[in-house]
C-alpha cells in the first residue's frame, strides 16, 4: 500500500495499491466522501497511465489542484519511483 500526502485539497492523504500497471485500490483520507469514493471506484482496474491522463490538471474551486489531480500526481510519483 502506497500513501501520498496531498497538498491543497480537503483530503489529507491518498492510499493506493498498484499491481504491475493496473490500479487495484484507492482510498482518500478525508475530502468529499461521495466524490472521493466515486473517483476511487472509477479508477479501480484502470491502467495507471490512463488514470493519470484523465485526472491530471482537474481543478477544484481555483485551487490549482483537486483530489483527482492529487491522485494523478501520486500515481506519477509512483511510476517515477518504480
């Protein structure tokens, strides 16, 4: 299980598991519960690179980031380190 500490969002962290190049699970700590559960359910089983390309750059209320964007950043960091 990987843990990514978020910046600029209501969620405080993202816990996720990747097997090979496929996302197995995602759990947001904090944030808008329904929205984060929805994002987690949608990316489960998705290829890491596909999730990054779909989520990267999504903005929440002019913050320059969002929970989906933070997940993309977490996944990019994971790819870079593995």
